[in-house]
C-alpha cells in the first residue's frame, strides 16, 4: 500500500511539474488548461467556466514567477499548491502570490477544475 502511494506521489509530482512549466510559460495560451466546469476564485470574486475565467485572467498584464510548489495525488486528480511572485508589466515591484490548483483527469488528460489565487500582501 505504501509503495503504491509513493508511486502515486512521484507520478503526481512529475505531472504537476510539467503542468507548472507549461502553465506559467511566458505568453502561454492557458485557455486549454480550463474546462467549462472550472472555477477560479481570485481574491473575493468567483469565475465559473473557461470563458469567464479566461476573460478575467486576460485583464492581468503580469509576468508570473512561481518559486515553490507542493504536489499531492488526490481522487482522480492532482492538488498543486504554489507560491511565487508576479510583476505587472511596466512596474518594477514584484508582489507575492499563492495559488492552489486542483487538476482532474478527464479522458487521460488533466485540466484545472479548481483554481484559488490569492495575492499575499505583507
């Protein structure tokens, strides 16, 4: 049992790392990462579905630098907690953020089902 869990952790970490590299790549088209049932919580606002989420995220003009992450396997999915900083284009100051992302498996590929995004001031 413990051996299977360790294998699940290694697999989840590998998928999570690949996901983070692709998702935070400069100029990445992130619309393919979300589904019609995806939910984004950004600060005190909630966005539901790919179009609503992408509409909100396109209003950000930021460069994101993830610096730390943890990954755990979950029922039919992968939980990713990541932190780092982002910088508004044209600004010099970076601001810290944390993000909790739940990837779910759908037909052999993963998409973001839940995304909680918080700016961490102070």
